[in-house]
């Protein structure tokens, strides 16, 4: 590798103590100067100002980035600029090492090495100061660990998974399984729910936790589609015995989207035997589906019976508080801050899908980088208009609030205040009733929105209006009229 000397780069001091700062800072400053001219100023400020040079030795520069997302964004969008800058400043044999702060609270980074080649991939190498749980046979265990392909995504961990009312049972069960795989009452653990709600993240978090804590070296994640394809290929190639033996040797088997086994009789037959072998050997089985097991058509009764031996836990669409927490977590991982109004806008309008929430953040950051603009509320609305327009549920508490205020000719302050005047009190109760029935907001969220009231007040309001709607025709007509207004304003 090329050594940086006064001849190679005459402005560099020969020691870290000379005027001008450390040598790694001067190398990095020189790289920044080269990059600055090639990208817009706001993108440069967003993605390069947070980077900190850590060390420079020989021709190898190590830089620290605030998150894995940050690293991935740099690699995907600015890798060519970085590589050219390093080549110009250090020389053709320049090497770049990333140190990623995976947990800012603990400050223990994971170092990622980027070979100086024309590639977008990087090899991940744990830094020497990373905390690792060791066993007596840790070296042999680690060698086996490296040889076994788990198909797990290392980004899916419990640390990056937000717990809320929508997934509390599944989260708690998953943590329990991760701590004692195969030695708990949740075997199999079945996690079910709609698309984009975090089932895959939660299952893989179990696998990654088991591997991280060295509880097992044979953890396997596989989609039902891949399992079925591999099974067919094994039959065609006369390798069914090898296929069966491999799966029966797994300690923690994670199969995603088992509804796709529907109607595949031979595949179900193989799953049945693998399941029996693993379960009898106290090996952990984790499954996911898009609906309760009993509702999946085309699955054999004997398999349904076995899948129900353990625990089935559902994941629901996240409520407002959980959606906001997911956004804040994603921003934290990205090393980016957004205004509270922007966060609230996204959390209010994206209600069904965790994946869409994360996609909104990525789209905003991409648009900001390209358009050279600050991310304010108007920019957010413009950038995300296509996503917001196509969400299946756009009704918000604000929409209900406006409709109620217009109908009763009162103000938002009246509605959220302490006035007990009949029209205001009735309007407030109707607002809570409609919020409970027309949105997925929790009782806590509804109470907070309408004046900081507690959930018992919301329950009383909902029950009161429900009784009136059932018994008083006039009240029912009022509710229907307000619903129509809400429907029109939401179009």
C-alpha cells in the first residue's frame, strides 16, 4: 500500500501533533474538498458533515458514520465520489474503512471494510472492541458460525424493532424464544399479520439474537417459496435425502409466509416430517403467515394441528404512538433530525404499513439530496403526495375534529377545552365516538387529541353516544350527517 509522505502529499504534516490537526483529519479534509465541488451543498452538508475521521495508517483511512443506514446511503449514492477523492488524495492503493455506530448509547461501533474495488458491496468485520459473549469453545464455534449460511439480515434486531400495543404479545414471545430456543412453551411460535407490519423483522431478530449470544450455530431463515423450490429441485436431482437431512439438522428453523404452502401436498408432507423431527428433538420452529393458521385454505389438518401446538401471536397495524416511535427510530438510525410537524404528518397519514413509514423517510432524504431543499412540511407533502394518496386509510383525528366543529359551529379550542355547554359536550363526545369507530387510534391517542383526557373519559363518551345512536333517531341522523361530511373532506 502507498505510504502518505511529504512527497506524495506535500501539505501533510509528518506527525499528528503538528499544526493543522491530526493527519487523518487533514486527509479527510482534502477528500471533502474534492467531493464538495461535485455534489450540491445541502447534500454535502447532510451526508458528509456528520462523518468523522478516526485514523490513517499507510494508505488506509478509517471514518466513522452515525448509523448503518447512513453508511448504506453513502455507498449507494456517493461511493464513486469517495473512491475518486481517495485515489486523488492518497493514491491508487487507497483503502477505506467504515466504523459504524450501531448503538450510540453504548458507543460500540462495528467496523466495515470497503475494499478499494469497483463494487458496491462491502464485507462486514467486527471491530476488536465489540462486546462478544464467549464460550469455552468460542473459536471453534465461530468457525462453524462463519461456515453456516443463515440467510439472516443482520439489520433485523430487537434493538431496531419498536414495541407497541400492536405487537406486544408477539414481541414478548419472540424475546422469550430468543433467550431459550426450543426450551420454552412457544414451540412452534407462529407470528401472523398483514403485509409490511414487521413479521419478518421480528422472526429474524430472534435468529440474530440466538446467533449473537452463541446459543446455536445452526439457525436458518427461509421463505416458503425458496423451501418449495429447493424441495422440487431435490426431487428432480435425486437429492431428497440430503434435503431432508439438512433441514432436520437445524436448531432454529424460521420459515416465512407459510400460506404459500397451500395446495402443495408433497411439500406439506415433507414439512410434516421435518416438523416432527425437530419438535421431538426440542429444536425451535418459528413460522409466519398473513392470517391465522385456521384461516389458511389448502393446509392439511395434521399440519394445522401441529402449528397450533405452541403460540400464535398476531401483529396489527401500528397505532399513532407506535408509528411515531418507528419514524423516530428510523431517523435515529439514519443520523437525521426532522421537524416535529413533519414527523406528525407522516405518522398521521401512513397508518397501515410499517414498511411504508420507513419508505417515506428514505424518499424524503433522497428528494432532499436531489432538490437541495430543507425538509419542511410543505416539501414533505409534495414529496410524499403519491404515497399519501394511495394509502387505504387517510382519515385522521384532525379531519373528524374539523367536521365536528363545522357541524356544531364551535371552535377547536371549545372542543378541546373544559366547557360543559350541551352542544360543546355533545360534540366532544361525538368526536371521540367517531374517532374510535373510524380510525385505528388508541383510546389514549383520542383522549390526548381532544384536550388531554384519559382513556376512561373516551370510553364513557363512546358508550354514551352508542346508546343514543341505538335509541334516538335524531342522534343517529346527526352521526350519519357528520360521517358524510368527513367522507367528503377525506376525498
